[in-house]
């Protein structure tokens, strides 16, 4: 009669660990970029401009070109503001940590 295979030796170790919540920076960056696009759309429609040429380049810019230029400033500003909000949230919420008990299980072959 064959002998059953031996079970591997198990070792359980209980430890304490600190758990804290952290904001997801990618989500905040995406929301900041979306906010920048919305603000750029509002600014591009609110300040229609005139058909006069630019005093610096002497070129008449179309509304879509003006929207693109405003977008170049608003999207990075929106991302920056969202990242600042995320950092402030991490500093305030991140201080609250809680201790939990975790068990590490080690299996030996």
C-alpha cells in the first residue's frame, strides 16, 4: 500500500502592521486635466476676442487656435491644483493609521 505524501511544514507568524489610506494620484491628475479642459472651454467662449491681429505676431487667430492656446495653460494648471489637493488630503487623512494583525504563512517544500 502506497504511503500518503507528507504535508509540507507550515509556519505561521503573527505580526502587527500599520494600514493607512492614500489618494490615487492618477485619478486626481485625470480630474484636474478634465477641469482644465472645461475651464479652457469657458474662457474661450467668454472672451471671444476680436478680428484684430495680435500686437506681437500681427496674426489673426481663429477661435479654435485661441482655445488651443488657453488649453495649454489651463490643463497643466488643473493638474497642478488637483495634485495639491491630493497632497493635502494625504497629509490630513494619511495621519490616521490603524494597527491590524496580519499572519504570514510560510510553506516549506
